[in-house]
């Protein structure tokens, strides 16, 4: 029998909705399905940074593509893009590595400016400059609204004929020649010629439900990340750039004119096991709050007068090299099933590139002719020792 759909995308976060948007142009029957709703999972908990300063050339090129897409989003919908700029300071020992990286980024057409350390002082009066010896500035970087972007992708896809089902959980995948069957939680089934799993930290759980044994699961682990929100004291209010702070393994994102979002760059967080089937904390605990507010005050003493107003936690789907897995799963016996997961904290900021790469892969565009060769994201790289590397591997989770 003819399958119900040509393509089924499981997961309607920023990645899944982006994939649906890019697939809509092929004139095929596409279904987007999610257990809860559009952008109701980890996308809604993203700190939503938009930057192009990466230290791997392929990822940087994807960052530029995604940045350009979000910057020219009006034809699709609302992005909420705000561009206060972003500082990347480095200690002396990484100065030459960072400078080489700047040249690589400039060759890609990315706007990178070398700045004086005192430029940071102008933005953050009283700031400690300890460990800040070489400063890079991205004047166009900032943040956007991940829920708005995802809903815009979803609405544009729906207007183009993509069918959407929310509140429908996929419990099992069964692959047969020429068709993939999805068993839903209510006992009904849906079939598609090809199925794409944009299922974040829940990818391996779905594969387990579908009969994949532990040793064959994808190298994706869950890590819990927390963002604190503080009200700035009057002296630090107003338009401010985002500040990366590698020595303190933290970043500070001024949001609006009065708030600071405070997040972690500590790779040790990603090594702490998280059981996604347990009830996870919704907000920061006291130890985390004291630790990271202390780091912020250590860098910007004036923030000692700030007030913590809220916090939020979300899950990263981490891989060993901090980059996505984008691949067919036919080697697991799932012919016609593909995955785009293990996004490692880049999910929203690279979602346009992920959507494009995955859409080209599943529509059989030859990898040599594709915009970005998805073979670089095969899980084979972890077995073959060809992981995607970073110049900044010792400087926190900047990648």
C-alpha cells in the first residue's frame, strides 16, 4: 500500500520545524508530528544566542548561513532578532589561536573585529579585565526568539501543505522495504516513505522502544543546563553587548535594557549523567545560583547589586565532539529512517542549516553537490577517529 506521507518529521522544535520548512518546497506529502506541540520542549528553554564565532570552518560556514537566514526572516515570519553585539575575550596563551581563527572567519565573509580591552570597560564600568588580553567583537551577533522562529517555520510549512499533528507521541518505529511505520501512543499507526527523527535527548529512548540494544544506540547523552536571570543595577542598565567569559566558564547575555541572562560554558556539566525519565528540576538550585552569580560578580563587581528574578533549565543532547549527528539509520536496520540530533547546544542558532542539510540528505541530493556535506556528521566519525575538531577545545564550550 502507498504510505500516508512521503516524509514524516518527528519532533517540532526549532530543528524539526526548520526541516519541515525546507522540505515544503519539494511538493511532497510531509507530516510534522510532536508529542506535545510546536517549540514546547527544549527549544522554549534556549538562551537563543545568535553568533557566527565558531572555531571549526564547516560549523562556522553553517553559522553564517543560519545567521543570514535569521537576519532576513521577514519573508517567513517573526524572529525577534536583537543585535547588541558580542565580545569574545581571550587570555594571552590563546591569542595567536584566536587571531588565526578570526582570519578564517573573515575569509568566510563573517564580520569579526579586533578590539581594545578598554572597549569592554566602556560597556561594563568597573569590570575586571583579568585574563582578557585579546578581544574579538562580533557587532552583528545577538539573540532571537526561538519559539517565534519555530512557529513561523511551522506556519509557513502548514501554508505550503505540510500536515501537523501535535499531542501525538511516537512509541515505536518499524521499517519495511519502501515504507516506515510509526506506532503512536493511542495505538494508531502512520506510514511514511522516509522518517526523520529530530527528537533531541529522546532519540535513543525511541530507538530502544523500537528494539535497538544499548550497545548500538547513538552516542548522545543528556546534560542539564541552567540559565539565571538577574535584574541589573541602574549603573549597568541600558543597551549592552553579550560577553563571553572563558576564564570564568560563563557567558552574560544582557536581555532588553534591564535583565542579565547568565549561563555556563563549563564542559564538566556535560559529563554529569542525566536520566531523562526522572522528574528534572525546572529551576536552578541554590548551589548553582551562588556559584554562577559569584562568577558574574567576580567579573563585573557592580552586579553585586543585582537581583535574581528567575531561572530556567533545559536539556542539551550532547555528542562526544559537541556536534550533531545527521545520518541515515539504515545500518541499524531502519531503512528509510534518518536522524538529526545530538545538537549539543547549537540547536537553535544553527537550525536553518540543520533544516537545509537534512532536507537535502533525505531528498537524495548528492553530498558533493549539497550545500553542506552531511557525511561530515555521520556517527561513523566517532568510530573512525574523525571527529569534528575545535581550535578552542581548552577554552570551554565555545566549539
